[in-house]
C-alpha cells in the first residue's frame, strides 16, 4: 500500500542554519506530494506541493523536489528562523480522490 | 474569511458518554474528511465524504460515526468513547474534481479529546 516515511525528530537548529527534512514514499502510479506545516496550537497548513516528477515546490523560502528515481521529496530551507519552529508533515495523494497519506511528522525547533 | 471551524477545541469526557465534534466549512467544498493525529503515527483518516449523504470509511473508522446532511457540516460522533480514542482530531475540506490532482485541503484548528 501507499506510505510515507519521514526522518524522526526532533530537529534542533540554530537560527540561520540550513534545514533538510527527509521524506521518502511508496506508492503505485504517480502520486502528488505535499509538505504541510503545523504551528503550535494550530491546524495543518499547506506549505508546498509537487504534482509530477522533477517538479519543485517552493514557498516561504522552503523548497522540495519530486524525485521519482529515488521516491523522495526532501524539504529544504537555506536559513531557518525561530518562527519556522513547527511540526512538518510530508504527505502523498494517490488515486482518484482526495485521500492524503501522511508521514509521522518531524518537529523542528529553531533557537536564536 | 475562508475557513474550517471545529467545536469544541478541547474536551475531557468519561468512557461511554456520547459526544459530537462539529465541523463546518464556508468554501462550498464537496469533500470533507476527519483525521486523528497520534504521536509517531502522523494523521490517519477516520471517515470522509464526497458530497451530501455520501460518506465512507477511512483507515481507522472503528468507534466513530459521521453524517453529511448539509454540504457545509460534517460532524464526528463517538457513540461510546473509550480511552483509546484520546487523540487530536482534525477536520479537513477541499474541492473534489475528478481528474484534477493536488488540490489543497484546508484543515480546521483541531479538537483535543481526552477520554477518562
């Protein structure tokens, strides 16, 4: 079946450090891939998405590239801020309708 | 403002006492869904609905019921809650267009439920 595997957290970084959160997936066909972010006490917000191989999603300085050959969708940011502290979820959407399959989530803590 | 609202945001209850968590969206979305979030497991889908009077089970439906009598509302019902249903619950909605992939799902703020 379809599944998403994320690197375990928490990830703790200093402000302005480089961020990578790994995400790999297993799916039949050609899924769409997403990163959602959950700030403390809030619901999930879509951060970025990619719908086909080699697409790069980007938003708020975050980027992720859909790599079909490695079945990966790693999240990166060149210089994190304290305000980026949150839980990040990788997810895929496969099939005809809107069911999202989520990874376990990775908590990011950024310190000044 | 486009949004998904859930009520209550926090609830502590006892085993066996029926409860309902409401979900409402103002974006005229066809698709609505309930997820539960548990540590180390991410979000798992409980039930979903593709339109009024059309509902179906997700991955973890046991112990839950839903209804979709109006397009904007999708309540989650726990007829006889048990401690293993202690969790953080999210409602989500989106448009549903056959053949169009990657539509954004909008999430509510979450309901933290504790069953004693």
